[in-house]
C-alpha cells in the first residue's frame, strides 16, 4: 500500500511482539502523510539477523498533538511528526 | 496496550528534564566504538543492538546508564550468536 | 577529554573513579580483540571520530544558509548533500533532513525510542536528550519542556515536534537572530548553539 502527501492515514494498532519502531503513543492514531521518504531495509527483520529485504517505504506522518493527548497543554495547531513505515499505516477517511 | 520498555513517548512522568551533562568517559567511548565495529563487520547490526536493549527488564532499563544498556545488549546478542560463551566475560573479569 | 589508553598490558583494571561497568567493557574489548571480532585500529579510529565531532559543523551549515538563500534551498532539499558541499562530514546516516524554523513554525527534535541524533553534525548527544523524561515529555508536553529550557513560544507559533523514529536524522535550522546583518559567516556560526539545532532553544543574540 503506498501513500502520497495529504493522505489521511491511521497507524495500525495491531499487536506486534518483536522489535518494531512504530511508537505506542501513535498506534491507532490518525494523521496526515507529509513526506514520502526513501525505502529502507526493514528493522523488524534485521533485528533478528535477516537482511531486511524487501526495503520498506518510510513516510513522515503528521498528527495534531491535541488528537494524541486528551489533556494536551499547548496550541491547537501544535503538531507531531514521526517517520512511520508503510506496513504500519492504513488508509483512513 | 502494554508498552515495551524502550517505548517512552508519553510515558507517564512528571519528572523535569535534568539538563546536567557529562563528557563521555573512556569506557563509554570504547563501548560506542565496539558497537560500531561490530556493526561494520556484520557481527551485530543496530537493529539487533536495539532489540537487545529492549529485552532488558524494566527496572534494569530505567536504572542503567545509556552505555550500560549498550553493554547489556551487546552481551546478549553476541551470546545469542555464539560469539561470546556463557560466563566467558565474567570469567575474564574475575582473572 | 581524558586520554584513551589501550596500549598497556591487558588487565581490566579501572581507575578508582570509574564505575564497575568500565572494567566489564574493557574485558569485553579484550575478548573481542583476542577472538579477532574487532580490530584495535578500528576502535581507535572510531573513538577519534566521535570525540572530534562538534556542533560547529552543524553551525556552519546554518550560518551559510542564513547568508545564502540558494544554499538554504539546497540544505532543506538534501542536508546530507549540502554538508558535503561545504566539506562537512554528514556522518553515516543515509538521509539527513534540515528543518527550517520560521516566524510561524518552530521545530523540536526527540527520539522517543532510543537516542537517534545527528551526531556527525552536532557531536554526541547530551545526556538529557537520551533521558527518559525528555523522551517521554517532549511528545506529550513539549511547550512545558521548552519552558524548562528557558524558551517560551508565542501562541501563534506552530510547534512541530519531530520524533526521529527511523533512519532519517533531523537538524533544526533556527531563525537568524535580529541585529545580525553586519555579521560574517564565522560570526553567525558562533551564535548557533547545539541546543538551537535540536530545537530546545533559540540561537544566541549578537553581542
């Protein structure tokens, strides 16, 4: 599944037992793709001695901080951006 | 959802950020270099290092200095790969 | 920086002011050298490289960007390539992204999962960047964290917290301070602090 800047996406909230880099505080949250990065070797398989192929597309995804934290103390426009791999993103309307 | 030990974004805490700094000690520079060398040679990549760190018990993770976590992870991964025998490092230390 | 000695006979003896872990790391080094898993010269080179990294390199990129709009465009498009243009070592990271602070937007970088940091351009990260409170609160209460660093952003400035979760390394290009029109690149670079390039403070004001 590939995404473009402006796409609304949800970070998957699936359980994943092993090493992965999708932060817990973003799982299940909805954001917007801001940038399309290169593909990178998959750290989830490299962490277990595999070569990390096939490389996975990385996206810079932006979130409203007020959406991430119910008691967020800041500006309504404050955002958080994070690099999320393609296989952790789902389309959201 | 239970968090892995390293997954700290938004982890409940009121602790202020302690801004004091220290220059890296020789042993820390050495630990950094060992990990870099292991990565270059293919003995242990950065993702394996991180996996090793993430296998720490929560109390140990929180109490450890940064490069102590790297040492723990390195020992764990190298032992897993048979590059360090069980107890070999302890035995060398006790000489 | 204290001297790094590894030429004397191998005994993992530590100075009395070193923690116990130091002996364990030296014993590990000893074993790995004996096994041929690591090479002594490479260890020394890596240490030399790390201790030679300083924020002055990042500051050069920022100062040049302040003075040269075309360079700034190139820096924002590909910071790694822009660094190489100035003979600045961008480090081993395959991608370095520079993020520009403006009148409307302020960036702040964290790595909540570990300590990812552009150390080639800024030197080793400070302890606080790697600390659990920073990693936790930079994403949940960033304006409070900034106030702890002495920085209060105006309400109409959008704060963008950047969680460096993967292979990209992020460098903040802070806003050029007022009253610096007369300064040359070297003088401008002297105003650019490490903390300003992480995004937890502003650059220094001119003298």
